[in-house]
């Protein structure tokens, strides 16, 4: 089993990148890997209570852990506006994940 | 060529985007500060448009000048934990910024990135 960290920095409404990231994560999870999705920069908007937020919630139910960068959330005034399963973390946590996970892919 | 310190953990960050378009460069700076606090050596490989990050004399009106912030991290990195920076020569030549890189940035190439990748604990590309 591989630990896979997907870092998403793009919003879900401009490109199809967030959908691609979610597909990769779900496929990796189905194959038995440990998958985490870390939202940063505009990527945190993907976790708003919205259509895409519902997709993330479904992914969480399938075992994908979801994190969001604290400054990105704060600067966009998204505190308390995200889906319930998102853990807001500071940048040091992302660094720890980058160093500890087997594979890291930044989108 | 800069050889890394094998006594500490090493993170190589490859950046390809220029400053001011999005938050990517500032995220890179935040990661570098966090790495310093955790004693992790950081290698910056500035590639493609990211070679503009360390270009001198930037004077943005509404943003902090990224060259100053980046240069401060690289200069402070002379002490442990280290922070090294290489700018790709083909990229700097193409953009006319080879001779105006901030202090501490070395002009190098993809072979240097290969060596950093081999010796680093982790290499990430911020895009």
C-alpha cells in the first residue's frame, strides 16, 4: 500500500483539474492505497458547501482524508463555510505530509 | 553545483510559474519558512517562468517584491539549515534575467536538478 498525497491549488470552476485529482484519488483508494487530499490556495474553494463540495464529501466517505490550508481558508473568508469533514491545518502540517508520504503530486 | 548536507533532511522544490500570477510562489516561501523551523534543508530549483522570481529590481505596486523575500530566505539559508537556489540557465537566458539574479542564486541546469533529486528526501514540483 502506498501513501498518496494530492495537493490541489486550483478552484473547481475554471478547469477540470480538480475533477481529475478527485478521480485519481478515488482510483488510488479503490486499489487499496492511503489517499489524502490537501487543499491550498484557490483549491480550498472546492470544499465549499456546493456541488463539488458534495463530491468531496462522498470521497471522504470512501476513505479519502481531506485537509485545507488555514491561511487560504481565512483569506477567502471560508471559515465555517466548508463541508464538515475538512480538517484545517497550518503550513507545517503540509510540509510534514510532503516529507512523510510515499508519493506527492501537486496540481 | 551545490552539494547538499547529508546530515539533515532535504526537500527540493521545483517551481515553474512566475510571480504575481497566483499564490504559488508565496506558498513556496511559506513552505521554506516551515522547513527552516523544522531544520530541513531546502533546495529551490527555479525553472521556466520561475526564473523571474529572483530577478532583481522588481517593483510591484500592490504586492511585496518576491525577489526580496526569496533573496532573504536564500541568504539566511547560508547558515544551517541551508537553503540553496539554482536557476535554469536556458530559462534565464531566454528571459534575459541571467545576469540579474539575486544574491545566492546559482545559474545551473537540469543536471543539477537530477543530482538534487537523487540526494533529496523528497522533490516536489509546484505548478
